[in-house]
C-alpha cells in the first residue's frame, strides 16, 4: 500500500510543478503583453474564466472555491 501512496505523491508533485510552471508562464506573458502589446489577452481570458464561475451564482462560487482549495493543498 505504501508504494501506491508514493506513486500518488509523485504524480501529485509532477502535476503541482506543471501548474506552477503554467502560472509562471502566464505572469511572463502578462508582463510581455503590458510592455510590448503582443495581443495575448491573458487578463481578459482570466476575467472571462472567473466570470463564468460567478455568472452561475452560488454554485459557481462554490466550485471556484473548491478549485482554489485544491490548488492550495
């Protein structure tokens, strides 16, 4: 059973590293977009993403909070 737990821990670590890499790339793209105006609308896309949760009322807010809780873990 310990080997299964270590396997899940390893997969979780890989996924967490991948998500952190994506967030880092998003920050770089935002900075580049602000400086050079490249046309990547990351801020608009994030606003649309968050708006899709808040547009669903309380259910969307609960799902959004669950996603945040999972990411923080």
